[in-house]
C-alpha cells in the first residue's frame, strides 16, 4: 500500500504543518523528516496536516519529508509489560538507554515489547473449539505474581484450527483461528489504538470499596472498585506520597503509575522505591505487578499528552483479563498544560485561563474509561479499573478550570490542604471540604463485611469534626476556658480523632497500613472515650480529670499495635478506660 507523503511547511515547537497529506487520516502516526521523528496528525485542512511531534523538533525546517504510517497511535499489549518502564509513547526506557545512552536521542526506534524474549505459552483451548473476541486461549506466567491471559483480539470469531504449547516470542504465531474471512494467526501480542477505549460486554454499578489501608480514605471518603477519585492540592501537600501509598497498598492486582510531566526527582523516587518495596500480599517486589510510564517535565510536551492514553490502554488490557487494576495519574494538570500548549500553537480560540474549550470533554473521556466491567468473551470475567488522578492547581486554588472540570466528573474528592501540611498533619486531606459520593453504594458492603455499626460510627466522627470547626471559631475569639464543660470535652475528643485516627505516618512500618477491622476498633476507642467521659460528666465528674486521664495516651498509641494483637489490646484499653473514668469523680462527689 502506498502511504501518504508530504513536505514540512512550517515548524512551531512541537507542532509541524505538512502539505500534500490529502490521503492521510486524522490521528495517523507519521514519521517526520529524515530523523524519523514520531508524530500524530491532530488536524486536517484540505491537504495540510497539523502534526503533533512527540520528540524534540529543533533543527527541522521546511521542505523535509513527512510519511504517514497509515495506522493510529497504538500500544503493544502482551507479555513483557509488567515491570517495564516506558516513556509517554510506550518506548521502553531501559532499551533506549542501551541504544542511545543516558539522554533520550531523537528518532530512536525500539520495539515496546522485547522481541527476543521467549515466553512459555500454556494453551487452555483445543483444536476445533469455537472462539470469539475476548476468549482466553492460553496463559503465560509473566512474573511470580502475574499470569497473563492470552485473549482473542477484537473482531475475530471462528474455530481454532491449530494451537500448540511451547516457548514463543511475542510475534510468533501460537494459534490459528478459522474465520469466515479466512485464517487469522494469533500471536501473544496484540495492538490497540490508545485514544479508543477497549470494548467490554457490560459495565457494573460500584458496590465494593477499593480498600487502601489509609484511614482517612477508607473510613471517611472511600473509593469504589472501578471508581474515580481526584486528589487536588497545592505544592508540598503530599499528592505524590498519597499516590505512592495507594500504589503500594490498594487492593489491586496490577498497578499502572503514570508520572505525567512530573519533576524528574519524583519519578526517580518511584523508580528507586518500587523495586525495593515488598508487596504485602505476596512478599515479592512491588515491581512484579507494576507498569511505570515516566514522562518527566523535561521530556517533549506532546508526548505528555499521549502518556495518559498509553497508561489507561495498558490498564484496560489487564482489566479485560479479569484483574483489578489501579491507575495513578500524577498529575493531570501537567497533561492539561500540554493540551493548552498544543491548542495555542494550533491558534485555536482559547477557553478559560487559556485552556482549550475541549478540556472538560477530554478529561471526561479519560475518566470515563474507568469502571468495573464484565469483559468480552464467553467466560464473563469481572475486571475493575480504578483511576486516581492528582491535580496540581497553581497556588492551590481549586476554582481553576482543570480542578473544576475534574470535579464535575469524579465522585471522590480528597482535598489536600496546605494548612494541614504545614502543621505536619499527613495525609493532609481536609475532612471538611472532601467528599465521597460512593458511601451510599458501598456502605452496605462495610456493614456486611466489617461491622454493622460502621456507617453509624463514621457519621459520629464526621459530626464531631464539623462541631469542632464551629467551636474553634469561638475558641479563637474568647479562649478555651470560656467554653462549657461538654464543649471542652468535645474539643478534646475531636483532637483525639484528628491526632490518633486521621493522622497516619506513611513511613512507619505498622502505621503505614491499617486493616478495616483495626480501623473499626480505632473508631470504637476514640468515640468510646468520648461517650464514657460524657456520661461521667453529666453525673458530676471533674472535666479537668477527664481530660487528663492517662489512658488517652494508650488510645493514641493503639495505631502502632501489630495486627495480630489488636483484639486483646483493644479489650485491655476498654477495661482500663472504665476504671479510670470511674476514678475521675472527686471523693466528695459521692
């Protein structure tokens, strides 16, 4: 087939305009100049194509050739994804380094999946079996933790003509399917265009939580499996640390982490940390179930725009196998900035704050690809893709367009607060401004699987924290001593909720992860003190003695109790609490 060829007319940073491209299509991948730079057509005017180039365009000039490849921007999906580190357009950074050294050179062509590695293919279908899109024909053990299911690519339906076990590279044929359009060869690898969501049979409503082990998230603002959450926050409020925590601890089989336009040192932290981290479920390295996409702020800006799509397509592929996948996008603001830059170069009419008018719809397209689904295929596998996007609004002002467009789509908002971060209260999620719209859907799951009291206790915590915010205003004006005794007790109890329950140390080996049962017992303890003391107060106990009870220290230290000892320790503290509250009555009170 003859591909469309044109010549460069104009170069404006990452935007190249080429003439003579009448036969090319929108979103085709093109090779620009003799250096073979990768680009993508994003606009067509008659025979002029506007091309977004994913590499540095310095030194390009008019008259140089542009050749279309005739295919849209696609990713390679198959064994070898797990544990890889890619750039924004799925080029493996370790292989590029072997070819080109430490700095990314232009025009380097390296296949996304290693072509020389052999994988052990184990068939689970036989010759003569009827197959359709999405059916699993065999498996490949990719790492100790992840087994890839080799699925029939989209649009193929028929009867298996041949299938053989053995060691294959990703491009070798493992099976042949007889279809009405002739024989189709099936390899371990399939390709998929990134801008198009992978199809599924049915989307399911969210009913189960994505357990993260972070108390403020699980208890107050839970996210559902297959849900979407946004983490906006100013510089230094701990977005990246929360993303890392969720990548480590969330109950997902596969983690896809996209560093989109982030600072190089943050990505370095990820790359150094993840291989070292022990996966709590398997005891192996966390990298054995992670795919990293690194597009740092010094890499070409157009590839930043692609990185989000690359990441979510890889995540959908694992979702189709029936895995639970968590995708971290850090940060979508940098991605929106890349859109803004390209839109400015294209001379489009700017929307609010210079962002393009289609910012909201692009964000919605991205987040819409999350969800819990039943995959294609006769088996009806259930997979889930949960997306957590960090937003970095300039100056922490969440009234700016990216934050607002995100909040219109997502159902969980973890608002990070610089005031809390300055007080060293981490995770700095503000409990007054954050919300989760999944609580009603997944509350039932908590009541059935953890405790019937879960929603009631959560509500109590929330009410106390809101009351504290109102009382704080009064304390600022007239001081603590002006409050009545019940209000003083309320202030003390909420301080305990904040310091002992909501504050969580990500770098402490026990406190970094809290199981749901332990979260429940912690809620019981902090609220148990409040109830007991409140009752004693109404019976005439001394407020000063109740506030100064030594047991409060033990309640505060309960979060450092190992999982196996929590029940016995909980019972001890409750007994001691009753004894100490009874001793808070003055002798003459009786």
